[in-house]
C-alpha cells in the first residue's frame, strides 16, 4: 500500500518533532546534572551557605597548584566555614610546591582553626603541609617524617663511552647546566648542588622547629631524612595526637568550640569549565551518591595530569611515581 503525499509530509513533520523533543530532553538533563553538581560544590554560587567544617584532601604528589591555592583562599574568606580539616595522604613533592602550600594553609589558619589528619602517609612535603596546621592527628601506624630535601641525577657517561657516543658542549661557565648526565660530576659542581640542597633543608628544619616548638638542635637531630610511625612521631612531638578524623573533631570542639553537630563538607578544585568542570561535577556527583573512593580517584587523576617534579624535591619513595 503506497502512501499519498499528505501522509508522507505528516510523517516527516512527526519525525522532526520527535527529534526536537529528544534534543530538548537531553539538554534539560545535562543542565539538571550540572546544576546539581554546582549546588554540591561549596565554592559554587548555587551552594547553600550553611555553617560547616570544610575538609580538603591533600593526596598524591605535591606540586605548585594555583587552583588549590585559590581554593584555600576561598575557604579562608567563606564565613560559613567554621574550621578546616586537612586530610593528608601524600609522600611529598617539590620543595617550591610544598612551600606554596604551607603558606596558603597558614593564611587560612590566621582566620579559622585548621587541623591536619594524617592517613597512610604524610612524609617530606606532605609533613610540611601538616605542620602548617594548628594541630596534627595521625594513626598509630601512619608514616610521617622524612624531613629533608633531595636532588638526584644520572651519570651515563660511561655507558655512552661503551657504545661509542660522545657529547660536545659549549657553555658560558664551568657550572652552567651542572650536574649533567653526559660527564662525571666535578667536585665544584657537587659542592654547588649541596649548597642548594642544604639551603632548602635549613628552611624545612627551621619550619619544623618553629611550628613544633622544638629546640633547633633537636629539630635538626630528628630531621635526618628517616621516616617515623605515628606512635614514634608523637613521642618526638612531631604530631599532637593519635587517632583519625573523630579525634580531629574532638580537638576542634574542645579548643575552638566548633560544634560536632556541624556537617563536614568536601571542598575540591574543578577543571574550570564555566565554573563547573567535568572532573569537579563527576567528583561531586560521586560523593553525593556515596561513592567517596571513586570521587577521590577522580580528584587525584585531575590533579596528577599536570604534575611535574622539576627542581628540588621533598619526597619519600620517589619510585611511587612509576606506579
């Protein structure tokens, strides 16, 4: 049975209407999802401004992160945030990144109480972030310490000689681009690098002595690069208490009258797409669904994509970068 012209036209109109409503439904669903994500982000203008305790996760390798520094600044300026809990699980990172993070945390602490809660590890630069807080809590078996600075390079000059490769260099001074992997390191170059490392180390030890109220000689004695368990760190006054987030909340309540009835809200950076990034939206929705582990992995992946470890590092177990 053939269709006449009017029936063909009607069917085409119906198909166009169905296509329109399908596109409209998709757009409305997208807007609803992004709106829900925006409302769940504490830095969003759509978020309810109820009094709460902010939680900021510091995980993975620490590098200089402008988005995180801006987020800490927002936490400091947001009146509805009554306190900040730093949830730290980091082996450290670059010295410059650790310094920037320390300074940003101290700016928050000037306006509201800050407590650090160490999870599995807060070593090297991760410990530098912890001492920026007013109080440090760690598990009995947490790994912390590793106070020190590291600079490493490879010497492949013998390997190149074995395979018949030579590298010619023209440079403006004897210490330009030293040390380099193409020739044995001179004592002069080694001394220059050591001076650089020790200058940063002195800065780190000075922070430990100041923030943990330690005698400078004692701070230097325990800052030989070794790691400590939470139990050992407590005896050395590198942390204040053994426990988890509940212990951190106990301190906020007893010392700063921050009610335990206040909810804890996660503050996270986003990928910057119109203020509600895809990574941030996915993380917020995962947390809303109760999938905190998935949300943490999304956050970690978003930060790691731009990580760089050029320069001096304050890092425990650098081989973790390969995992």
